[in-house]
C-alpha cells in the first residue's frame, strides 16, 4: 500500500498490472508492487497472503 504519486518514482506499479490482488478492499491506485529484478513478476499472479495477526 502506498501513495499513488510517491512510490511510482521508485519503480512501483499498480499490483493489478501483474495480476496481484489483496484479500481486502484497497484502491487500485494504492495497491503496488515492484520488481526487484527485471521481469521478476512476469507470469506471477494471485492474492497476497497475510499472517492472521495482520488483521
């Protein structure tokens, strides 16, 4: 989760671009992911899993 105008300058993109979803409602503009290596998220998709203590 992050501010849609701040994190993209560091390479973050909308998580939905990679087919990544969250188990709770979050605005698409604020749900972000970053590839640590080129094409590191290519072919990756699914729902983020959080530990139960997160909720």
